[in-house]
């Protein structure tokens, strides 16, 4: 069963303006923080049994102004077109995550119902960004969603930097090999070989790495 829940209409005043604050004996509405606003309109999949605990989790996410999509039972493959996924921890959950092994497709929060011993190895295999224990509270849901989303974005930035570093290393190796080939074939110095690569790159309006790769590929093909 799939259900999309949107609380754009009919939000209570607390959900709109933030938690009430007591000031001089009078309760007033506090303005939502930037951290709270960053959770607004997040697309969140909730894959839990729609019992009392599941209903409470959905309501808490609605109060955070998330776009909540409920689904149960657990699908064969966890959806990836969401900003975050809350999913009941099951023994076969790692096999249902399409990004394992690889780069996560969404921030993953696993739900521990507390009805059996916690399997730490299973948690590790899920590569979750957060764990939520039943019964939920407003503070626990907000905290785990915020941290999971932050960890997911941080991990994605790190992967991007690693990819750039890998590309830089590949380019450096290609340039070094191209220089070596030019020095041997043209009987020129290392500096002359590098200047040749740079001139070719400028004339063709491509990177030095692209020129170097072309030279290396051509040599390998002719060899």
C-alpha cells in the first residue's frame, strides 16, 4: 500500500511557526531556525508498518513540513528518488538497497522497533546515516532527520572530491607518460615535451590531459 501525505493545508499553528516558547509567563511562537527550514519540503519516504508508532512518525515528519510518502510492506527495492528514507530494519534490508555497494541514493534512517536485540553488524551492512528508536518524539525525529541529511550531503561532497582527485591522478600519469613518449620519439627534453603538450592543448582548446591521453592511446594502438 502506498500513500502520499501532504500537510500543506490544515497545518496547525505550531507546525507553521515553530515550537512555542515561554517568555515572562506567556507562551509565544518562536521563529523557526535556518536548520529547521532546511528540512521543509524534503521528500521523505516512510517504509514502516502503519501502527501507532508508524502513525506518530508520519505526523512528526508532517510537522517538519516534509512531503511524506508512506509505503508498506517493504518493497523489493528501496526507492532512491527521495531526499530521505525512513525504513524498518529487517534482516534482508541490505539486499533491498540498490546503492549497496556504491554511492547512496538518499539519506537512510533505519527504524529500530526495539522488539529484538539490536544487530550492530546488520546496521553496519545497511550503511545507514541514522537510527531512530521507537517510540519516537518530536526532538528525536527532527534530530535524526537533520543529522542523516547532513551526513548524506557531506558524504556526497567527499565522494565528489575523491572523484576529482582520482581524475587528477589519472591525468598526471597520462601527462607523464605522454612526455616520456615525446622525449623518446622526438628526441627532446622534458620541458620541450611539456611545452609541446601545452601548445597542442591551446590550439585545440582542450586540456593538456586530453592531448596526453590522445598521444598515449595512439601510441598504444600503433604498438
